[in-house]
């Protein structure tokens, strides 16, 4: 009879330990699920940020290209202005020469 009482006590003790271990396992599983969800959320945020950075980089590249286009256009315009200024000065000089030439012709005739 003494043996069965001891084994019953051990059985209850083992059952308590089993219940306690099952509780610990359940808590750990819950924590693992929460961490996996948090990891998924972080991955989702990372992907969103990567997409945003990619979009912003594309916008920066577009703006840089536009600036280059405008700079090239400005350079061409400045070259055109310089060329036209020279042509205008040459035309004015030629006109003055022609006028002087005409004045000489008038004084001769």
C-alpha cells in the first residue's frame, strides 16, 4: 500500500510538471508567432521603403536629366546670341563702311 501512494504522488507531480511544460510550450509558441508577425511587418515596411527610395531615385534622375537638357539648351542659346551679336556687329561695320563709301562717292561726283 505504501508503494501505490508514492507512485500516485509521483504521478500527480509528473502531471503537474507536464501541465506546466505544456503551458511553457504554449507561451513560447505564442511568442514565436508574434515575432514571426513582427518580422513579416518589418519586411513589408522594408519593401515599402525600398520602393519609395527607388521612386525617389527615379525622380532625382529625371530631374538631373531635365537640368542637363536645360543647361544644354541654355548653352546653345548663349552660342546663338554670341553668333548673332558678332553677325550684327559685322553687319553694322559693313553698313558703316558702305555708308562711308557712299559718302566718298557723293563727294567725288
